[in-house]
C-alpha cells in the first residue's frame, strides 16, 4: 500500500473530531490514499450512512 504524502500533509484530521468530521475525512482518505483500508467501526459508520466509497 502506497501513502499519498501530499494528501496527508494538506488534509489533517481535525483536533477532537466529531463523528461527522471523522466520516468526511475517512471517505476522502479512501478516495485519495491507499495507505490502509477502511475497516472496523468507521467502515460500519460509513455503511450505516449509506455513503459510497
């Protein structure tokens, strides 16, 4: 898996993020970087919200 360092540098996770902010960040991350797959609780939350990744 390759990290998109430029994307990570310009898209920091907010400090003390809300669940909405976390979902938005992780969806954008999945679309722009392949350093790790979506899984666990976050994947469940994204599926619950019916967001396509």
